[in-house]
C-alpha cells in the first residue's frame, strides 16, 4: 500500500489548505445561495470526472442532462454524468452522519456510478476466461497500460485500505490522497474505478471537515491536465501492480500532486464564497421594502435570538397581522427562521446568515 509521508513541501500544502479552510468557514451564506452553489458544484464535478474517462459531453450538455426528466431515455454518456451526480448526492447524505468507510459504502457508490450497465460491471470483478488478461489497455496501440492485482487479492486489499482509513492518525488530507491512489490502483471493478476513487476520496475529505461546504469542484482540477493526473498516479512505475505500484518508492509524487490540486480548489472556493456572500447580502436586502428593512434592523439592534410576533408587535406598535406578513418576507429572504411546534409557527429567530452578517446588513440598510 502507498505510504503516508511528510516532507516540508507537503506540510506547506497542508498549512495553506487549512488557511483556506478557516477562511471559508468564516463566510456564512444564506441557505438558498449555498444550495445553488452546491448544486452547480456537483454538476461541474459530474462533468469533470467523466471528462477524465473520455465522456464527450460538454459542460452545458451535462447541465441540461442533469436537469432533464429522470424518466426519459438517456444515452450512455448522459447516463454516466447523471449517475455521478446521484452518487454525489448519496454521499452528501452519508456525510451528514459521518458514516465510516466500509466495503459496503464503496460498493454502493460503484453501483450508482454504473447504474444501467450490465450486471458483470457492477461489484467486484471476478476471474477472466482462460488466456485473457484483465488490464487497462491503450486505446491506440492495444498494449496494456496497467495490469492491476489478481481478482482474488482484491477483498484483502480493500480490507487493508478500510482498516487504515478507520484507524490511522494520519492527517485527513493524506488519508484522502491515499484512498484515491489505492482505489485506482487496486482497480477492484471492471468499470468505474476512477470515478469511484474520486468520489470516495472526496467523501473522506468531506467527513473530516475538508469538503468546503460542498462548494467548488476538486474534480475540475484533476481534469485540467488529464495527462498530469495519470502520470502522477503512475509515478513512472512498471505497468504490473506487483512490480512497484503495490508499494511505490516515492509516494510523495502522488501526494504532492493531490495536495496541490486541493490547494488550488480550496483557493477557488474562498473566492466563490467571498463574492457570493457580498452579492447574497446585497441581493437579499434589495428585495425588502422600507418597512421590512426597518423591522430587520429593529430585530438586529434588539439582539433578539428568539421572539414571538406579539412580543415584537408590542415593541413596535405594528399590528400582529402586518408583522407576520413582514416576518414571512424576511424568512423567504433568509434573515429569519420560523420555529415550528406541532407543525405550527410559534416563534421566530434571526437566522445564522443574519447573525453572521450583522455589520454588512446594517451598512446596507
């Protein structure tokens, strides 16, 4: 298995990524804007990850396919990008409970990636017919580019990887890099290995606090230079797994590359978050009428965390009905949140978005 290493360069990458992580965590976006950014990011990831595998669809076509009615017939390239999007949504749900890595989880992701494919392409690969070599072949020359481990070794290799992930004290960024390399290199499936590796690696980042709120696409950076991506994984080693790829002598080649991509990606997320936050606040306030702005300012100045319409009505002299209508507008704009009791609104509170952007809101009002 590839080993975890710490060089000065790797430590610098980790430090810089952590700075970006802190910067992103300090920016609070409204739920509507955050959801929009997350969906766009999943579309970009679906496009980029499949582009690495030779999918011919453009980014615009991917967007259209994902938005299309799921009951319509899809060509194979279209199905591939939809599958990836579904797998991202599946892992997004799993990340909420921080489910540990398991063989079951890996298999579930690959099944989503290969949805619609023949049965033999779903699940761990088995033995080949006599005289047939399972390998990754060069599409032009027909020569083997990579000969992965024997099918009989796959369960043990996956168990080793899963145990490492769930017991190691290594930095999560290193763990994600190792997971990515190992799944691509073990090549446990007939198809979908690269996509599954990128998805599971991203999941490891996410459950360890390096998912950057689901904003941005790491896959985009792998896809910018596909040759560099593959060369970094191969590390100049022989095509046979047992001739060095099982224990690469210079793991820092891949780890440096992986962390450099994460650093670029995290820097882009910082830019997106900052620009979206400014536009988010200004845009949300622009939809408010004068009286609604005055009410929002009153709630902020009184430092109300939780309040009832009757309570605010007494303070402001606004009728209860009018106040409820104004609070409804503030809720739609993301500034307040209704608190439900038995499915009925009993009170309200300022949203996290409002509380985190008090100064900017006051300045704009």
